């Protein structure tokens, strides 16, 4: 088995060819990968069953098991995401800006591949396919290092994509997968300056911190998603209930699911009983403060720890607040910067919220679950950058590129 360094060497060599590969060739490779996933469903499901069996033995939560599970529908979705990426405009070579300098030089700033991108992530097998597709379309070679929970699934997915892509003209070595779950492999990966240009980290607080501490390579981190929804006093009750239920129960194991709901004390008597019934139907446990439990006594008591917990499960913390200012203060103190929302019919309050809450995505009257590349219309995303540094939010195809200046002169020299 090649070492991590050998894989990075191969990826670097492939990146030079990939950076100038014609768009049609990249699209052909992506479509071949999509077909390979669907035509090898049985092999994927067999590998996935090993991960699910191991997950059950480890006592993983139902939400984590849901993250791991692959079936015909999910594999079809992964394949369709590859086809969606193939249909996207190729960002490589796009002119961002063009002008003529005062000395007559023709200046342009154009999008270019980043080079070699390493992805360190946990659990979800679709990260393997989505990030590989985005990297290939943007002209980048990729090195995948997934978590031990999905090792069998990820290994098969990476191999199928690599083989299909190579068969369709993609440079050999463009998709690399680190087969070992030994953590020393991650340490080796994070030290390969000169071979790897960017690390994207997706996963738990512990994983992100470990990558940040050890990496000698720039890191783009997909941090935890402690998302909030604030129900302002003028909110439409039924809209608020449906948005909260969707944001929590649609797929709670995702980082963009809501973890804490804040309800204005003026809206609480009309909202909470209806919300309680809706969440009960969805199987959601609510941990609430004293004011909320005075209205819905069957809810469990919230602790201070709950306000800082990313459950990734059918659990929701809920607090009644005295008004807009308390809601803003609570969100600022506890959120992770991924996505936060307000439900209100008051435009002025909505605009204040959108300006005052500094998250990668802020919403007015919409579910935080929408925080992703596909709902945003930019195709699959390789992650959601929660840093304040560009590119912030869902990282789609354009965000997987860098840029350079291209200058055309006629003998100009420096005076």
C-alpha cells in the first residue's frame, strides 16, 4: 500500500495535467463516475453493511447511523450530484476582472485550480463523492481521509470513482484515498507542505481542533453547526412551527439542523402548545427553560450545558426570551457561526437580525436546513466554511478555485 506521501506525490503530478484538462474531458469523467456508482450498487451496499454493523457494535446513535447508511436512493442521489457538477459551468479560466493599466499592460484576474486538496472528515460517505466531484471539475487533485466509521464505504466509493474517471480520461492519481484509519496517517498528511495546498476539515469539535493544531498547511474548516431559530413576537405561528419542525426533524444528524429555539415571551403562549404537538409527532425531545415548561409542562428541564450542545439528534433546546435584544445576546454567546434564523412578520426586526448576527448564513422566515450548495443553486458543496475568511458558507465549485493575475504587455519595464 502506498504511503500518504507517495499518494500526495501522485496527486501533485496529476494536478498539473488536471489543471489544463478540457472541460468536456472533466465532464466525461464525472459522468462515468456517476454511472459507476449506480452500476455497482451491490458492492457499495455490501461495504456499507460492514460499516453499519461496526457502528451498531460501537453503540453509535441513531442519528450517526443515519449519516452512515447508504441505500439505492442515497447512492442515486450521490450519482445525480456528480451529474449536477458536470452540468455546472467550469470556473477554471473564468475572467474575474479585466482592465488596462496606466502603462498600457492588459491586466486580467482569472480563476485557477488550487492544486492538491486534502479532505479530513468523519462519517458521511457522500462527502467522499461530493468533494471529489467538485475538486475534479475545478481542476484540483484530491486526497481523501475519512473517518473509521465509514472506512469500508468510502474505500469502495473512492476506488469506483478513481477507476471510472481514469477510464474516461482523467489523469491517473487525481483521486487518492487514505485506506488506513491509523491517526499517524493524518499527522503525515497535515505535514506535507509543498505537496498539498489546502486542507478542508469537516467533523467534530475534537477533529477540527486536532487538525488546526497539527497542520502545517492552510486549513478551511467546516466547524460544528450550533444553529438557532428566534421566533419574534410578530411571527406567523404556523410558519414558525413548520420551519422549526423542518429544521430539527428533516434530518437532525446534519450540521445545519437547528439545535436551539428562542421564543419571544409575547409569542410563547400561542406558539409553544402547537409546536409541542408538532415536535411530538416528529419524535423530538425538547429540553426547555422554566418559562417554557410553565406552558408545556411535559418538556424536560434544560441545563446550561444544553445551550452549547450540538445534539445532531432528535433533541431540541428551547428558551423563552424577553425580546429581541435577549435573543441576539443569546445567539452571539452560544452559536457556532454556521446558520441562524429569525421568524417574524416585522421587516425592520428581520433586517436588524440579518445585520447583527454574523453567521455564514442568516435567514428570515426560512429553515436553517437549507444551508447547503444545492438549495443555494451552486451545486453540491464540499463543506460549509464557518470562518470569517473568504470563501464563507457553502463551498461550491467557484469556492474550490483560487485566482492569478495574467498580464499581457508590449515591452513595459519598471521605471
